[in-house]
């Protein structure tokens, strides 16, 4: 079983505040605060932090762009760096690290489905702002199997 505790539940770039020096982080928006699996916070953070920053467009939601192998490798490196940093403050169990691949992908599926639902209710293009990066990240993560991804994260955290 995955360890449980109170989690923020929505650690993304809109809800993380830092001072000008980037030293004193803080969180806002506690609407998703809940007791759940500890690793869910890290998975949610990674689901957004691994977006490639290319933005979104209505037409690109329908297109399958070519994946750049170098960009895809940067995704894995960023995942390793963030996971290792988290692990240095809040040590992760092997089972938590091994769950991240599926949890990150699941959060991105949730992002896409939520965007589609809200767009259907109110066809404002802003409702799709996270859908394209989530879709692209799913494709990028699909370049690895769960074992390879988990092996890289465990190596970054020095967990056997």
C-alpha cells in the first residue's frame, strides 16, 4: 500500500508561489486538500512540471506532431531531477517511485477529459489551455515503458 497523508492535491505552476530569489516557496488554493496517497502530490506536480512549454492551439489538439527525441529525453531528465529533489526532503518508498509513471499519465488523462468536458459546456478556447501539453506529454511518456521510467527515477533517488 502507498503511504497516506494530507496532500495539497493540485500542486501546479498556478498554485506554487516563490519569492524573487526562488527560495521561499508557498502553496495557494487548498480546494483539493485531502488525505490520500502521499505520492499523488508529486505525481500531480510532475504532470504539470513536465509540460514542454509549447503552449496549445485548437488545431494542434487534432494533429499528431512529430516527437523530438532530444526534447523527450529532457522530459525524463526533468522528472528525475524533480523526483530526486522531492525525495531529498520527503524520502519516497520504492513502491511510490514505481507508481509515478502510471500516476503522471493518469493525471494527464484527467486533464484532457476535464478540458473536453468544460469546453463542451462552454466552448471557450481557454478551457483547452492544458489539454494540448497534457496530450503531448502522454505521447512523450509513451516513449518509455513503466520499468524504464521507474528505473531512471530510482537511480536519480538512489533507491534500489
